[in-house]
C-alpha cells in the first residue's frame, strides 16, 4: 500500500501545480497588467484512498535577481520525497516557462525529468529517465505543468468562468487543458473556512477521471482544496497554513 501511495503522490503533487497557491492582488481589467505576485510559502496536506496518513507538501515562490520567478513544491514522508521546480516570466496572464524539473526519491530509486523551453526557437526539449529525449513545438502561450496554475488563477481574477483554456507542456507531451467554474461553495479546511469558487477540469464524456479545485477569492484566489478521482482511487489536497 505504501509504494502504491507514493506513486500516486506523483500525480497528486503535479495536481498541486494545476491548483496554484498564490495570493494575488485582484485586477479584473483584462487590458491591464497581470496581478502582482508576492513571494510566498504555504503548507498543504495530501492524502489518498486507503492510506491512514497525510503527506505535508510545501510550496514556495521567489523572485530571482534577474526578474524571473522560481516556484517549487516539496513533499516528503518516510517512503521518500518529491520535488518539482519551475522557472518562468510573466507575459500578460501567462507564466512563460523556461524550465521545469521533477525529482522523486524513494524505495531505493531516483526518478528525474526535465523540460527546457526555448522561447526564441519555439521548441521544448523533454528529458525523462528511461525514455529518449524528444523535441516538440510550443507557442507563445505555452506554460508548464507546474506553473499553469498561475495562469488559471489570473484568469479567475479577471472574471473568466467558462472555457479557461491553458496550453500546457510537460516532460511527456503538450496538451490543452480546459477548466470551468461550476459553482460557489463554503469549504472548511485545516486553515479555516472560506467562500470559494469550485472549478472542474473539462474531460471527455467517457473519462473515469475527475479533477475538482476550490479557490478562495478572499485569499487572492489561492487553492484551498483539490480532489482528484483517478477511477481506481481518490486523492485530496487541503490547505493547512496560508
């Protein structure tokens, strides 16, 4: 059971990146610059079906000396650890990624992946353990699997509620991810009770997977809860300390 859960944590931690943790200053005018992002450190709990414990996950954001941004998430338990890192700059409401890195250690094994995005050439170079390097095209609005949440939050802050489409690159592929707000809901998590926008990722009608995310406008549209149903198990992320 522990090994299975650690593998699932990989998916869960990536989903944290689908559900940003930033407190952003509101600006609903789409003709103006994107919201100002402040450096942060926030703690979440990640739990899974049939597992009686929760893994602590910390996400941090810092602005680098050259004006770019670094966002990182780390999770650890007695089985091992996972770390994801992204480097990006803002282009309007899109976090334009330049690199994404993933590292997982546990059960005597280490797995690593890296994605390098060449904005000038319009290409991404993906490197992953056990697979050949591959290159594919990217566009001006391509972001990565981790920092895409910032684009989602920016869209919510600007008043978008339906068909929020994000062009997302990972070490595996490039794909469009579409989200929509399906309602408002009061949600209690360890960090407190918040009025939220409930967001769902749009999938094919025959998909047995579901991703639900709750964002709190009073916290600058920060993620406070996420539920991922993989079809064979459900996993939940909740905010512990804002």
